[in-house]
C-alpha cells in the first residue's frame, strides 16, 4: 500500500522508508552520540593482543594399529581435534610450558580454535596483555596438542603391542604405525608476534556501537510511524488520489453544521480540475461512519450554491444524517419516487446555505438501486434531475462497509474520499480496504479532502432545532458562471 506519510523525497512509496526518512535526525543523532561514546569507552580499556598459530593435520582418523575402527569420518575427526585443543588436559600442559602464574581457566577464556573451510588447517588464536605473551600462548597450545597426541598414540601402541605380544611381527608393525602416525600434525606454523593491539580499537568499537544505536533508533521510528501528525498530502497519497484540500468542520453540540464560509472554495475548484469537467454526480464517501462525509458534502454544496443549482442526497435511507446537520425537515418522500412521476419539490427540502444561497437536500430510498427498465431507479432519477441541478452530491458511508455506498460507485461519475486528519492506527488498513473496493469496482478515487471536526460552544444538545427553518421561495436560478463538476 502507498505510504501515508511519503512526500516527494527519498523513501517515497514505502511506509517503512518514509518512517525512516522522517526519523533521520533521530537515527543520525543516536548514531553519532553512540559512536563517540563507544570510542571513548573503548579508549579506556586495557590493551590486548591476539596472535595466531596454524597446524595442518596429517591424520584424518584416530590412531588404530589393530584396525578395530571402521567407517572413520574425517569431518568428525577434525571436530574432535578442535575440542581437544582447548580441553582441560591440553590447557594444563600449556600452563606447564608457560610457567609462572598461568591458569588453565584463564587460558580457556584467552584461547579460541577455528578451521579453514574445506581443509585440514586448524587456526589457534590466543589473546594476552602483551604481544609476546599472545604469541607464546598460541605456540604453547600447538605444542601441547602435539605432546598430548603423541602421548595418546604411545599409550594406544603400548596397549596394542601387549595384545599381540606373542606375534613379534605384529608388535613391530604396531610400533611402525605409531612412528608414522606421530603427533598427527603435518605442519605447525608458529605464531607471529603481533605489532598492534586488537583492543582497544576506538574506531571499530565506535562504529559498531553507532550501527547498533542507528538500528535501535530506526526500530523506534518504524514503531512510531502510525503516531504523530500526518500531512494532508500523505493521507491523500495513501488513498492514491490528489489532495483537494484540508478543511475544518464546526458542529454545535446538537450536531448542526455551522456556516463554512470560504473554507470549501479551493476544494471545490480543485475538484473541478480533478474531474476535468466530467459530467455526472459526485459520491462523497469516508472511512468511518461518522459526520465528516456529510459535513464535507454540505460544505462543497454551500460553496457551489453561489453559482450553481445543487442537490445533496443522503444515501442513508432513513435520511437522518443531513437533516440533523442542516436542521431542515426530513424529506417526506425518497428520491426514488421521481420515477413514479412525483415532482422534484416533493422529494427535496431546502437548506439555507448562507446569504441568499440555498441547497436542496434529498434522501435515497430503498428501491434506488433496483433495476428499472434496464437501468437502476437511481439512474432514471439522475436523468430527470439533469435539467434541475448543475451539481448532485451523494454522501455515504465507507464503500468497504456500506453496501449502498459500494453500489453507488457504479452510478457516480466521480468519487471523493473524506479522511479524518486525526486518523489513528487503523487508517492504513481502512485505506487498503477502500482501494481494494475501488479496484473491485474498476474505479479510481478522484480526490481526497482531509477534514477535522470541531465541536463549537454553540447550542447544546438540549436545544431543539427549528422544525422547518425559513427558506427563500424557489426561484429560477441563473445559469452557472463556473464550469460545474456534475451536469446531466
């Protein structure tokens, strides 16, 4: 899904990448601070040196003069020799060779053993406070291993010779095999005395700590990607449509929409550009079943009413959303009845939209989307309204939750999505569902209006709205001065 927060900058097109881009200062700062701190802490450590000695093993199996071991595994033998190298018996021999205060436990922590891939080469690494001691430890481990293996071969040879003592030729053969096997090492390369310490290494340690801090900061930035303010452009890109505008809706405590003023002028013009003069009705849908969609539809209608004849249709068959927000009387008959010959005056109610401008309000009936003569009832109604209105706006719930709203995708010429500016963590999932439904209906979203709802300190919820507000009488409106969004 397109990122909700991407902008025209690196990382565009990915939620994670955009989160990292927004948190770049946090990530960079954490890396710099951690790197400097790591370098300073590293510089305070005592110096240590690492030396390496190498051995090439000549044997691929344990010494067995009597041939009792069959099916020897070279890989298993090499693993066993690595285990012997840092075993307690070998390290005790190392301590004896080094003398002084050498301790097998300390040596076990200072010695490590590894092998080169696909070879019989064993690498012995030893660390120490001085370069000379590190080399001495590595060489001592190699010598102790050779001594240990030689002793073991001699013990096995003695036991085998005793077993075949009556056969002098067999005894001689055992001794010959022991001499050939030796210590099982073909080449022992002594360790070179290191010229520089392996620790402390402020550059390396600082870099490692900087990378770790950057990864942690990046994780925090990604986890926080669903929090904090989201720009209107990012919200629009999440829906895959251009941003028409950002507006604030003020509602009284009773749910009445307060005058919108000039707030919807720019979104209306942007809608004209987005639809490119395409004729037809406009579906105003939303992601939550709240009042934002209805408020935006009324705001667009109020702004357009200055130069156009406008009708707003509530897709809720009960017709309560718009009547509550406008305070007008609910239309007695649904818009569907136009097909039966009922005049427009009987399916609409007038809403004073400010000044001398009025907007007609209607509600959709339950039969609007039924088939009638090869077309839906709603399409027949729109054909009859073509001569009476320049702009018809439908307000409906989410297209992925409201079946009427989803069905209206087929009838409406343009689709406008209203997104709550304060949308939370569920926004990405809701936008994904919205775009999936659009794809299923083979439709595109023509624009996004980002809205924020505010409760004013006006009339409280206990204040009753007038049953029928005074509206100017119907008059023939002049021809629209601007290019309308929807005409039939």
